[in-house]
C-alpha cells in the first residue's frame, strides 16, 4: 500500500512539474495571460458582432482609436508577426485610408501599429530604430543625436500586450502613441520618411515582413 501511494505521489509530482514547465514556457515565449479588464481597446476583437464565431472573425482586428481620430475611416492593408531568432517580438499592422503601393507610400497618410509580445526598454527601441534608419541613408551626427533624443521621449518601456502606434500624417510629419495616448509628434519629414522606411522602404532589413504589410503574395 505504501509503495502504491509513493508511486501515485511521484506521478502527481511529475504532472505538477509538467504543468509548471508548460506555463513557464508559454510565458517565456511571450504568450500573455491577461488579468486586466481596464483596456478599452482589444486589437484582436472582431470588427462585427455578426461575424462573431465565424472562422473569418478570428483574423479580424479593430481599428485603433488613435488611428480613427487622425485618419478617419482606415482599413487594414497588411499585418505580420516579427520574430527574432524564433522568438515573437511584436505583431505589426499597416492601417491606410487608401491602399499603398511599394513605390508610392511616402507622403501618404497611414499608421503602423505594433503590439508587443515581450518586455523591451524604450531606450533599446530608440537605438535600434536609429540603426535601421541609418541603414537607409547617411544621417549626420547632429541629426542622429536629435532624432535619438526625440525617440527616447516617444518610446517608453513596453511589456507584453502594450501597443506603440506611429501615424504618418498627411503633412509629412509623424505622431506616436503608447496604448492610445500621444507621446510625441514631429514635423520633420525626413525623420518620418526614414522611420517608417524601417518597415516600408525597399532598403528594409525585413523584406518578407514588408511584403506582408503591403499585402503582397509570396
């Protein structure tokens, strides 16, 4: 009897460890288990109650409030998940008033919405952004310092589920939002062109992601 109980205890212990390991794995991979009900915007909500329960509704998303406020009636042109060495970093969506082409996106109003799958420091986001902008064309030292300072104020630290939205305004400037709240804006057209070019320029370091955002088939 004692041997049987001991065996049962071992099995129970293994099951507990298995469940714990699975939960740790999911959390490490950036699959969030949300316990907050304060969010008023859920990017994965279906666009229509009539579509609820259908297979199509599972891939539908809602236009962010900040995008509706600036662009009005915007539609989703493309979306993709960005991974780094297999780890999910963020989901990115391109919102447009009218479809964009790969050759004619500069100066057209649109928004890029990033929903993060893990914690990152705003400083690191700003530095990596500047690095990607420099890969497109030469940026003098003065502008590097100015743009880095601007992005440090625009990009706070993010956690799993946080959203950063960049809106390319019709006047050529840009505005940035954290979970729907504006953090910074600029009228610098060169900055806006190179920043959004991180994802949309032909010089991007992620051509497959670019194709997905433009809705291009492989």
